[in-house]
C-alpha cells in the first residue's frame, strides 16, 4: 500500500513541476534549464526542510547527554546531511519501488534462526534494502514483512508478524526467528512476545524503537501513531509485560535520533542497551556501525 501511495504522490509532484516549468518558460520567459533547477530546488528543499525541522525539535526536547556523547559542528552537519540523504533514498527510491528493489524474500533451509526484518511507521520492507544485503552477504537467511494497513493499530501489525513468522519457519525449517525491528517494528515485536510468547523467537534486536513513546508521534495520523505517544494505554500495557526470561534482547539507539524524542525513550528495561551517537533515525538503516553492532549480536549464520 505505501509503495503505491508514494508512487502516486511522486507522479503528482512531477506533474506539478512540469506545469510549473511550462508556466515559467511560456509566461515568464525562463529557460528550460532554469525551470528544471527551480523544480529540483523545491523538491529537495522541502524534504531537507522537513528533516531539519525534526532535528530542531529533537534538539529542543533532547535527553541529557554525557560529555562523550556530544558531537562538534562538522559532525552535526554530516549527521543532518546523512539523514537527508537517507530520507531521499527511502522515499524517492527504495520504498516507492519496493518490489523492484527487494524482490521476493530469498528463503532457504536454515539450520540456525532466520532473521526477520520488521519495518517502522510509514515505511515498508523496502526500508531494509541496504541492511538486508549486508546480512545476506554474511550468510544469513533473511525474511521481511509488510505491516498493513498503513495506519492501523500496532496490534494488527502483531498478527501480521505472527502469520509471517509461521510462514518463514515452515519455508526454512527453522524452529525460531531472530526479529530485527526498526522504530515501530520493535514495538510490534514486543507486542508479539506479550501475546504469543517467545517460543518462536531466538532473540530480539530493536533499532531506534520508541519503547516509551515519542513526542513526534502526536503529528502522525493513524491508530499506530496514537499508540506511540508517551503515556498511551498501549505503551503502559507493554511496560507491564516483562521481557521473556532468558530471551536475548538488544536495544540499539542513537542519542542524536531525530524522530524518537526524547531519545532516552528508546531504552528498554531488561535489554542490553547499546548507545550510539552521530546517527539519525533513518540513518540507522544504512549505518556501517549499526550493521556491525547487529552482526555482533546475531547467532552464527551457520551451525
């Protein structure tokens, strides 16, 4: 569903730019090159402004940082630029054309747990484009899931995840899966554990998940966004469910996250919390450091 929405939006935007260019050339006597430059500036500038706005709010409402977690001006510029780049790749390419970019999951008989990727809010499985490739190069069997409806409840995502876990175990012969969840995907995974136990889960790794909510969720539409607001009944219910005893759980997050605000809300009681710096929320899906950290905490690809 998201891929179709993004493609329609991109086509509508392109049509608007073509009309703007025609008006500029015919009525304002602008050159074609100038019209293209103006259109590109509007397209990129609007998206860059959105990301800058998220960083501005994240800075105002930031969690306290230790001296070693602070970064200088150049690193801050790289942080913002990298997040803008990640946003452009995800919403102009990887997610609108998810089927082309990802293709079907390449499942094979696995003697160890298969890695199952669970995407975040207003995303689809295309968001895992780069990280899936790295996991596969490391020898892992990797599956993914699309959580739909787009703005449905997190509980609906839990049932989608349950169905996908059973499908993957049947296809691969694995008894359990490793769940790797980005953002809301980590909450969906916790909801699964609370409702269906950890019998099918070897370990859980979350990337930038708002375990105690995010203030920016107030700006998002849908039941799932409401459930991610700090103090929501859904989050309170999850907090009352302890993590399954003996299940390895890792919460990886950045103190410079620009979507989960305040950033300390990504910490998860009972998990091993791995704190990074200088990485934006969407950059978590592209970062080499994050990939290294994930691989360190996965079970071996072969037994």
